[in-house]
C-alpha cells in the first residue's frame, strides 16, 4: 500500500514517527533542502492510506568518470511498516534512477559497522562491503562503504572490495 | 568568481588567498594583520575594505564591521571605479557581511548601483537577482531575470522570471493576469529555442493548469516536451490529474489504470482511479506548481457518493472489480496490500450507493486472512470502520478472532494477528463500553501475551523492534482508560510501570517514551517527563512538530532552566532556518529545480507564521522577566531589549494572528489529550462520545486555533503592560514634574488603557465587564472557582495592570467615596487573598495523584504577583529616591505617606499569600522518601484479588522473577534488573524535586518582599 512520490517540504512536518527511530538522524534544514534543491529525483517518500508516512529515501548523484554514482544518504521505514520490504522498494527506485536516468556506474551507501540488521538487508539487495571507513561516525564508530554496480559497470569493477580500511579524510566525497 | 583571472577585486589573488585561509581556519588575529597590510597597499580598494569588515564581523565587532562596510559602499558609489574593482567578488563579500548584520537592504543597494553602472554584466545581475531572492521581492526578481534573459536568451533566466511571476501569483497579491504574461514568454521562447529541462516543462504545465487550460497542458505533456519528464509514473500521474481536472474522467481512469499496472501497490492512484471511474464529487488539490511532489490525491474517503445512474454505476463497479482482481493475480510477492484493500474500497462505494450485501464483510475477512498479522493492518482499516454498523463491527470482530484461533500460521504471525485483534478492539470503540472488570482482563491479557512471547525476540539484534512491542503501549492506554473510569490512581501508576518495564527491556521504543512524557507530566513528575523527552533526541524540524508534547507543561512550571534551554533551541532553529531559507531557494534556482523554488518560498511562509514560533518568542521574554525581577533595573533592562515591550506587540499583530499556521504533529499525542488544551482525564468519564476515534481529533483544528490565538494575543501584551505599569506608578508619585512630561504621561496612560481593553478582549470580556468582574470577585460576590486557570491568571494580571493605570486615572468603580483613596490596591489584595485561598482549599496533595493546582499556583506567583511586586517597586523608587531619605513636609509628603501605607499593605498581602503556598509546599514534602514511596506502592499492591490495580504489576513481577536464559542474554539480563519500586522511587523523587524548585522560587520572592519592606 505504497504511494511512492517525490518528497516535499511539507513531509518534513509529518515524518516524526519515522525519525523518532533511534538510528534515523534528523538533519538540519539546509541539509534536507539542499538535497531537495539539487537532487529532487533522489528524495522519495512512501505513503500509506490516510496519508501516513511509511518511510523515505534520500540520496544524490555525484562523482566523475567511472566513479559517477548514486549515493544513498538515508533510507528509513517507520516501525509500523517494517518487515514489508519497503526499504527494498525505495532502494530499487533510487538504483533505477541512478541507472536509467543518470547513467551512473554504481550506487553506494554508508552504514554503521554495528548495524547488522541493515548490513544484512543491503547484502540481500546485492550490495557488498567495498571498504571500511575507520571512525566514520562521530569519530567513534567505523562505517562500512557498501556498493552495488549498475548496468553501465559491465564488469562490476566498482564493487571489488578494497583490501585495507581507509580513514574519513581519504574519502572522495563528503 | 572574479571577472579577470588572477585578480580578486582588482588585487592579485596571491595576496588575498592567505587572508581567506586565515578566516577559514578561524585565525582572526592573523587575518586582521594580513588585512591591515593589504589595506596599506590598497587603501582605496573596496574589496580589501570588505575583507576587513568580514573579519571584524566574524570576531563579533559588529558595529565596526558595519561602519567599515559602509565605507566600502561609499567608495563604490562615489569614485570612478573600474569594472575590475566593482566585481562580483567584492560585492558578494560585502553582501555576506551585510547579511550577517541583518542589513540585506544595503547589500541590495550596492548591487543595484553596480548594475546601473555596468548594465550588461551577467555576474552582477545574477548577484542582484540573488539579493531580491533574499528579500523576497518577487517583482524585482522578475525584472532582473528579464534583463538577464534579454542579454542572453538562456532558458534558465527565462524560468527565473517565470518562477518570479508564479511567486507573485501564489505568495503575494500578484494578479492572475501575470500568468498569461508568463505563458506568452514561454511560448515565444519555445518557438525559437524549445525547452530542455524537465522542470521547465513542469512550470509551463503549471502555468497552464493555473489558468484552467487543462487541454493545452495535456497537449504539452503528450508532446515532445512531455517526454523530458524522466520518471514515467510521475508523468502518468500528472496526466491523470490534468484529465480529471478537465472532467475527462474516463480517460483519467485509464491513465490511473496504467499507473497501477506499473505500481500495483499505489493506493493513492487507486483512489484516483476509482474516483474518476465513478465520477465521485471530489476536489483536486490546486496547489501551484508542485505537481511532481505534492500528494495530489483527492479527499476520496470524504467524497460524496456518486450520481451515476444505477446501471452505469454497476457496470463501472464490475470493471473496477475485474481490474482489481487482475492486479491481485499479477502481484505475487504477497506483500502488495493495495489490490486487496481496493476490493474493500469498492464494496464501500457500493455501500454508499445503498447496497447492503455481505460482500464488504467478505472483502474484510479476505484482507484479514492475508494481512491480519501486519502491524499496519488496523491503521489500514481505520478509515473503513465508520462504514460498518455496530453489529457488523461485532460480527467481523468475532470472525477475525475465529480465523486467528484456527489459523496454522507460525507463532510470529499468530502473535501479529492477536495484536491486530487487540488494536481493532480499540479502533472499533469496544474498549470504552467494556465493563471495568473486562477492561482489566483485556489489558492483563495484553501484558500476558507480551511476556509469553518475549522468547520470540530472543535472537533479535537490540536495534530491531521486538515482536509484540505494541502490546505494552496498548495495555498502558487501557490502564489510563481504567483510571479515567474508576479514578483509581493505581491504574495510572500501572500504566507508567508497564511502559517502564518495556523500556527496561529495550530502551529505544519511542512510543513508550512519548507516552511517559505525558503520563509523568500529568502526575506532577515533570522533571522525569523532561528527562524522557530528552531521550527522544528532538532536534531541528522535530522541534517544530513535536515539542508540543512538553513545551506547554514547561511554560507553567518552575523548571525555568529547562524551559529556557528548550526555548533557546527552538528559537535558534527557527531563526537559523528563516535566515538561510532564501539562500536555499537560490540554490534551487541555480540547480534549475523550479518547482522547488515555489515550494521553498511557500514552506518558509508556513514556518514563519507558526503559532509556536510566535508563542515561543513571547514566552521566552516573559520567562526572562520572571527570572530577572529581583530589582526593577533588571526588569527594565529586559524591557529595554524588547523596545520597551513594543517588539512583541508587533510580532503578534492582528495580521500575524490571522495567518497563524499549525505545524504540530498531533497524531502522536495520547488519546486522552488530543491537544495541549484538552485533557479528558480532568473531565468526568463520558464514555463513547469523547473517546471514540472519530471524535478525538475534532477538538484539534478549530477550537485549538482560537485558544492559541487568544493566548498569544494576551501574552504578547504583557511586557508592554508591565513597562507602562512601571511608568504609571512612577509618574503618579513623581515629586517634580519635568517640562513636557505631562503630555507624554497622558499618552502612556491612554495606551495603557487601550492595551487593558485588548487584554480584557482576549479574556472574552469588554474593559468594563472585566473591571466589574474583578470588582465583584474582590467583594466576594463571585468566585474564581467558576473559571479555569487561564482566566484566573488573566484576571489577576488584569487587576494588577488596572491598578497601575488607576494610579494616574481613576476609574469610578475603583475610587473610594472620598474621591481620593484608591481602592484598586485593595482590589488587587483581595484578589490575591481569594485566589490563594481558593486554590489551596481545592489543591490535592501531589502524592495523592494528578489534579493538584501546582501549575495554577506557579503561574500566579511567578506572573501576576511578580508583576505587582514590580509596580510596588516602581512606587517605592519614586517615593524613596536614593539619597533623598530626609523628611519632607507638605502635600507631597502627605501623599507619600498615604501611598506608603497602601504599598506596605500590598507587600504584606503578597508576602502572606506566598507564605501560605510555601507552607503548603513544605507540608507536601513531609515525611521521608521511603514513606512516600510506600504510599504509592500501596496503590498498586493493595489488591491481591484477580482484578483491580495490581494485577498487571503482578504479571510483570512474575515475568521478571521467573525469566529464563532462553530469553537470550539481553532480555534475561534486563529482566533481572527490573524493580518496580525503583521506578516509583524515581517518580517520588521527581515530584519532590518539582516541589522544591517551586519552593525555592517562593523563598526567593519572600526574601525580595522582605527587602522591599525593610526599605522604608
């Protein structure tokens, strides 16, 4: 029961039941609005009957040459609507846009190394751990950079795991 | 950004770079030094001067920064600068500083001047456009964009102009004929250049749609330009909407069918499909240009029944059913609920048309069999419940239970179904009519099912939701209902304990935390409520949507530092956002996402008019005044910052109050307090009417709006009223009259009277009626008991300010028969005595349960009593000027003596009143912590029978004590640590800390009054 549509500012006023989740960050306004201003196709919300917000995905497309890629900044689902593969639907949507509209080579995302349920889910969706980013989260917890190649990366070069972990200052993008 | 490579504002870049580096790394001293050196070499370079201003601003030297900026501006205007020196880099640097100094107008002037001088410079014109974006000057934006477009006929500049036109139409009073101008501009451009950006097409279609030119819009959409819209489903939805608005329902239904074939789970599109098919009378959202993002679904559930002839209706329903069945066959993942809920909606439509067969029930049963185990089942069905009769609800409920009992699902699915059934119990309104014993039984069962199924969650990661978490939430809610019905405090305590038990096992359940915030607030344990609120990590936009869970309670509490922290956070968030909103709008312009431009401006408007924002600004200053009233000078200093109270009068003008927005997310509030002004538990239990779901939210919209408006209007007057009251008290007792003073005083007095009238109006009274009312109460002819807290505090405030006004212009009612003696002092004193006496008589012990008068007492003492003390202080200052304590004789001395005794009586009266409250607070805290703990524990442990408070606690205790390691290390460990006594002890301590805080405030006030007394 999912009407998936572009996210709009007014949704910010109704997403509390989703964002109260302890692993979902509530960013400042310029963060959300910069995403909306720059990559509106990468910011989608899912609605249930009664216009309840079920979850949303926000992301962007960036990089140069073969590292032109879609990036998942956040994907989250309210507890009432979990275990229904909604995150999968949202991820597919973003992958589809990266693949077909923006012709990106791969999609990547960061996840807390301790967030096993999420890591398992991404693995099921075809993502692999590309590299570990040391103390990525507030200088405390490691992050995993996970990737999935898109059709343009025929040989799936973008997702061959790196051998050694990197530090946040070695990251190419913020 | 420089116009010439290697040069920055005419200065070689290598000389400037180190300054920027120093600024970026916050080495401001170094930056200043470098800047001085640069200025020595280029004393007349506006860029070098602007850089200096920027550094000064960063170091907090705001005035200097402004004057240096003005120097640069002067230079730009006066001398014959060349293009290099008046480049965008110079201007944008100046702009940054001006913006931070809140002088956007000056930045605009600089750009305007530069553009006049170099009218064909694209960079400068873009900078000017940006200035107008920041100032929300839509007309000037449009003119500038057109200039840009004339210089280079680029699509983006044309669209900048189109957006500016849209903004005039949608956000200001721009006439609709501007739309045809926009259309003409676009048409001309398309003829020569076509369009290349999807968002440009969206804007074009929007312009046509707003003129009701749907057919034209559809032509564009289905032509080449339409193919620019990349996401196919978005294009189809837009097409469906345009067709429906053009009343071409058949074609629209076909388009929605296509959407559903691509997205079979799209409920919104299904509703649109069915609405179009049946020609239901609905209205489409007409919001401007946001077709691609806003939810453009119709309000279908509220839609009227269709007017189609019966046979046409039947055949359409037939085709809808077969389409939906086809969808059901095609979707194999077992997760798409839409095609099945669609069957229910179709049957509901038949029901609306007067058909009463059993198909609706069949469809519901089918839905339960498939999705009954899902957490969202009950909320999916919520909107259908009103279609069912009470008998049908009972029947379907019974059938659900049968299905669930006989199902051979996995334990997890069975648990899911059991939870759904409990939820429906509530949705269908059964819980409210259940006899008390059965309600106890149901809530006990919920907790029992939770405990018995803990083992299902043994292997879950702590990050994951546990199975059955909702049960504790529901049990707690049922316990609150039991409290409402029986008034037995034990149930309320159990409601708390159940949630604490759940959080002890898994600390992340925000639903429990939110409920605890309300429950702890209600039982006078506000510090604990605040603590739980803190764990929700509410920040940024959530401050706007969810701080209503705690903010109103804090405003009337003695927790000043917590209130202040929350207010500061909230105001900072709003101010920051409002400051940067325009820059974000410009970002949308730059990235050619034109529909977002419109959306951003509308959203900024919405937040700017937030009722909470207005209320918070007022409360923030009132709090300052409450806190800083030890000396009159401190209060005056705060009032000075507020432009003597005028500032708040401006922010709450009638115009602002009439355009208030309500952005709070009230859906998450507990059923018993659907808005912060409503608490059913404080009213007698009235069964169905209050808590049936349909009625719950009725309170919210309309009543809430008016209450909020009145509160803001009233409170925003207070600082100015205080200021004028202090003035009035001073004037009335002044020994020497300054030249020209009397006219000024007369004006002040007139204004005071005018504001008192406004204040009375916000209480729902005329000035004369308000005077009459307080006069009658002071005479004992009426009682405060007839009114709620807001009115009591309001009347007290009115009396205090009226007395101050009366010092200079006597009101006949408030003048003694001798024509001299002012009895408004006595009125205030009588009111002080009456309200304290009445409040204390009916005040319950905090320990005995909710309903104590703590918030009223806090408000009385920290607001009207405090304002009255300020008036007295002002009188004292006039009567006993420093260094003039020598005895005088004559009339003024006589006047002084008479006033002195009035003032002295008033101090005694305030002192006595506060003393009584102080004593009451002391009595509350009598006895040890343990004895208070025992009293509360006895409420939940007193009954050992099967029902009544205590049975649920017993299940929790048993669960904790008999837990096994099979529950997994985490759950087992948590259960071992569970202690209900610890929870109650925390509650007792929290209540004590609240009382103590209030007692401290009372103590400080008493001390202050004592000092005042001793001063003469």
